[in-house]
C-alpha cells in the first residue's frame, strides 16, 4: 500500500493505534465469552476426530503395547488388510487378537518416518522393530488408514523384507 507522497504506508489494526489520536478504544464483548468456550470445545472435538490424530493415538498405543487404548481407535467393524486386498482381520475383536500376540514382543516399536493425509485417508511410513523368530530386526512399513466417525474403519499395510540386526 502507498500513502501520500509515494511513501509506503503501514496499516495496523485499530487495537494497535494510539487512542490519543481520537480513535475509539476497541471494546471487548464480555457477553460473548461463553462462545470462546464453545469454540474451544469444537476445536477439541475436531482434534478427536481429525484423522491424523486418530492414527497418532493408535500408533502411540501400539508403542505402549496398550491393547485397550489401541483397540479404542478402531471401529467395531474395521477391516485390516495386507496390501492390496488380503483381509487379515475383520472386526475389532480379530484386530485385538492379532495384536495381543504382537504386543508380547519385548522390542516391538513403530518409529514414524513420515505422515501425510488427504481428507480421511492417512498414510504413514514407519520402521517397525520386531522380534522375529530369526532374531531382532526391522521392517519398513507403509500403512494406509481410512478414518470414519473418529475411528479407523479400514487399514492396509505394505511391508518390506525384514532386515535382521547383525548381532542376531
């Protein structure tokens, strides 16, 4: 913006201007304070249903081996696939049963490398440390989650070849 005489002009919001110039002092609407609480509640509710937040909670629970917190992130009728279409578990109970066994691995940990989302689809790239029958190792995993109504409805997992630690 250019003011008079071709000099740049800085425009500040009214609340930053000196009031001795005769400008009215900004007023705070004290009657509207409850709306900020409603806005805060709305933001918190959105965070609970934000697809990336749901997936984050699920990975945190996986790493903590907290089966209750983990399964709370999945829809009752969720589907769990090996990419692209091999159905491994259907329903939260079958997903739970698979992970109760997995959570017994002492070194189990999913390290998030990258997360992205488009709409209700979330894609994670993780390096997962596992206790394989052959020994401790890592596997590269791409996980694709479809989130609906604040829960994981479908998930597809594409895994690379396990790489065993040299000491194994």
